[in-house]
């Protein structure tokens, strides 16, 4: 990921947002979800190993599924907000869908976060038109909330991002323009966000269950996808399950 945003002020910035002061403001400095931190790599540097239409890949900050090699106009998915298992260490985890980011330098994305600070979990919702700063939605998010997300984009660079919390009974629709966005990929991802020093420690989120994932209106399983494992060198940080029922899968935390 190419962001230079600082993560150290994240909780100080989010606290007033989540308690009602400064709702909808753009953080001046925060941990950020965004593009894959460098090209997705195949395991052990080998050429892609495909099982049917699925290639195996690794990333230092992504786990989930990505589709590339074409032009993509929409992506959608549902998930249940995971519960953070916090220690005294500060850690971060994002769950999102988006267009671009796999080999391109923009991402049009929306999702949720679960972070830990001093043993305290904090969850919130956001959208980001990377490389612009993320914007936090002024609504609480809790473990177990049922989240739905959709992102669509046109050839003219007009994007619509929708995020809904059925449990919290709120929904936000954002429309933004990003001229030059290529719509070169689509993703459904659990991510270790990035700050100034690089990829940040990954929150132990247990398992994030994604359901009904579609790209261009088709189930993920109908497309040639990359199944991504998050790694730090030889250490596996998060694994991605096989696709079930066309667009259901889970990402499981292994190590932060």
C-alpha cells in the first residue's frame, strides 16, 4: 500500500466521531485501507497455480478474493462484523469491498474496521476514494452487526458507494468522481491497514464471514479469481477459505 497516512492519532480522531462530535469529518491522519502493498504474489514465487478458475496468491496486507484482467463496473458483498480479541497491543483490521487496487494506484472502497487500543476494541464504518483520505461514517458499529456493501463505477469515473448496517438500521450512499480510475480489478477483502511505518499489526478478529459476493452482477465463483492469503515472509497472518454457493467464503485470523 502506498499511503503515507499516520496511524498514531487514529483513536484520538475516531473517538469524537463515534461519540457524535465531528461526525462525517475527514481524519487528518489515520490508518488506511487501500491498494495491495505491492503486486499480489504467487506462493513461493511460482507461476499461478489454478484449480479451475481460482489462482492462489499471497499479499502482505490482503486476504480474500480479487478479480482482475478486465474492466469491472460493480462489486457487492455482505458480512457479519467480527469481534476483536484484544490484548494490550494496538492492532487494526479492515473488512471491505472495492474496485481497483490490484495493480492500480486508486481504490474506490467502503467497509468496516475493528481495532484494538490498550485492550479496548473499537469498530466503525468508512469509505475511501484512495489516494484521498478515508471518511468515517457517523454511526456506531458493533460486533455481530450485519453489514452490506456495494460499489459501482462508470467509464466516466463516477462511483457510487453504499454501506448498510441492518442491525444498526442505518445506510449511507456516497457518490464521488475519480477521473482516471481504471476499474481494473474488484475485491472482497480483509486487510491489515497501513500507516507511515508500513503494514500495521493485524487485530485478532477470529473469522470474517463474507456472503453473496458478486462482481459485475455475477457470483465470484463464476469468474477467474485470485484467492489471497495474507503473509509476512513465511508467516501466515490470515487464510481464505474456498468459495461456497458461488459467493460465500471466510477469512480466518492466524497471527498478528
